[in-house]
């Protein structure tokens, strides 16, 4: 797999603060990755996403060291919109990222800014609505949709610009569990079927680990550990990094410990049951 | 009680909703000029009758009636004051009708025209994109800020804030614990919105393209011609050039 984002020795301190929100961060993200970014609040997740998206250092001023390279472009040397076209950022509060009075207009907003001709724009909007199954929302007013629907529209509006990476900053924290799951399904579809690289900052590991192939854990502006989802969960108890342990992998580990079994690391209930059966069959 | 939802555009598919905002505004503006120029009771009644067409065609009668209901106080005030000063029932009624024409003709515009279309008209008239977008955003965030305000009032009340007691000055003073957090929330929202706009490539082009299109259609020409003819006839009547036979 080829490399899409490369972060080298990145440090950033916001104006008027006396600590580094990012402290010598190194990270490489490949095309097609689904990366789960976690860590306690204030650990630098949001800052890292902003730095990839170009909001840092263009919109947020501060002390900037190191390099972020995305698709051979050095982020700090380009305008925000040049980078935002490649790496779109979806925010926590959906209401603040919807500006227009109909869903189709909302999806077209980014394309309008990029001065894409109307016919082409209509084609892209239609395709986006079709692919993401938003036909029933098309003419509705974004401000009056439910939280889950709003977040889907916000994601669609970014996807319409056909970025290479979708960055999501705690997109599920304002949502009820039911809508959160439908939003996750949408994100997964973008990753699996449409080949979008995903980088998502989120606390709710339980929901996301089955879809992610990599985990990055941060604290105090540094990356503590980083690697393939299963191997990270196998090797570490995430509690030690101030991150909630996801339940299913932890369950397997506890059972293994108590009954001296060797159930393989599992990310979903079904997988756990299968692995549990296998282990029992092997033993008997 | 002033209820904002009675003054807010709701999408509907009618002849009036489909008209170009410029022709609707032209119509509303001519009605305004005529209503101000004349004080003749019969003529005003005739104009009032004309204002009803777009309301009925646009299926917004209910909203208009509610809006009139919330301005009943002003209408009564206009009637009473004018009656006291002139002791002329007809004149007082004429002034009430004048006010009604103003309300109804502008509601016919604002209730059937989406803010996007209004903004697009400004854009077509070569207003800068930033200005047009600011207009849309201001309108877009009215319900959101309203919701924030309600939340803050509730939160402060649950901490013991009295908003209904005391004289006017005391009440205004009591609202300070609402105003300040609301201001902070609004500023924070504005910063988030700006950030989200950056992320949607705002500023990439000086003259962005538009998803929607404004087109002068047959209906617009019809409305344009009809309101111009009406304007000329009524103006002629006001100036005493012609006499329209009204009962």
C-alpha cells in the first residue's frame, strides 16, 4: 500500500499557551487505512487533525515545527482550501458545519467554492446523494434534521469534494447510539467501497474497532503507541493509556486468564463466539 | 406574542414559490409605494383585494392570518390613535388597511422566497460573495441561537434566576446572566462555523459558481407586467387623471 500522509517531527504550540499541543509527532498513514485515533480529552487529537487538514498553521496561529506531507504537498506551504480538497474535516457539532437551507445545496457548497460549473456540480451532487442513500433528505432543511442525519449530511458535503482522506473529529459524541451506528456504517462504506482513507478521533472504541485496521493512542501531545488494531489490543491493556478498554477484546483476555485458555483476540460478538467455540473444540 | 415561525419561509411547490425573487420583490415594492401614496378608502380596499391573489396562489393564508393575528395590537393602536385625532372612522380604517397591505404584500414575498434565492438575487446583482454568504448565515443561525437562548434561560432559571418579576429595569437587569453566556456561545459558534467553512474550501475562488439558477420565466414576466399596469392605473387615479368606478 502506498503512503498518503506523512507526519515528520511535528510540534505545535497555540498562541497564548505555554505547552505544546503536539510534541514531536511522527506518523505515516497509507491509502485505504481506517485509523482510529484515541486518547483522553486534550491529548492533541483535534490539533493533529487540524494540522493534517491545513487549519494549522493557516487558521490557527502558533509555533509550528516539523512537516506534514499529504499527496506530496507540504501542508504548511499551501492555502487551507488546497489541502481541504484532499483532506476534508468533519467536526463534532454537526449544527455548526451546515450553512444552507437545503441538503442538496449543502452538498454543493464546497463545489460552489471550488467554482465547479453547474452541470458538473449537479452530476456530482446527484451521485453523492445516490451513493450515500440520502435521497429522502434531499430537499430538507439541514438545521431541522436529527443529529445523526445532520452528521451524515456533513460527511456527504465533505465527500462531494472527492477528498482522498476523511478526517473526523469525535463525530459521534452528540449522537444517540442508534444514529451513531448508522453514521459509522456510512463511514465504513466510504472506506470499504469507495476507497476513502479514514482518520477518526473518537472515545467510543467498542463501536469502531471492528472497522479500523490501525489504532493510534495519544496523550499530552505525543503518540504513545501505534499499530495494527488486533496486535495493539493483544499486546496492551488500553487502561494504562487512560483510554477505556474495549469490552469484547477485554472479555476474551479475562476469560483466557481465569480459565487458562487461548481464545484469539476478537473484535465483534460473533467473532468472539466463533473463537471461543474453536478454542473449546481444540481443548476437548 | 410574536412567534418567529409565522414569519419564516417554508418550502412549498406553488406558482408563487417558483417565481423569481426579483419579480416578487418588484411587486411588493410597487404595492408599498401605492399604499403610501393614496389615502382613499375604496382604492386601498381594492389594493387589499389584489394582495390576496399571491397569498391564495402561494397557499400561505394560514401563516399570513397568524402573522396578522400577532400584529393585531399594532392594528388596533393605529385605528384608535387615528380615530382620536381625526374622529373619522373611514380614515382610521383606511390607515389600518394601508398597514395590512404593507404586511401582506411583504409576507407574500418573504414567506414564499427562500433565503438562498434572495441571496442569489443579490449575487446576480454583483454584490460580493462574502456579503451574500453573511446574509444567508445570519438567517440560517436564527433558530440555532434561539434554541441556545432558550437553553441558557432554562439553565439560569434552574439556578434561581427570576426573569418574570420586578419592574422593567429590574427585568432587563435580570437578563444579564442570559445575555453574557449567549454572547459567548454565539462567538464560539461563529469560530466553529468559520473553521468548518475553511474545511469546505471557502475562499478558493473569488466568484464561486451557484448550484441553483435564477431564470426569468413566463410567470415572472406576467407578474411584472400585471403589477406595472396596476401601478400605472392606480397612480393615474391618485393623480386624478382617470376615474376608476368603485362603489
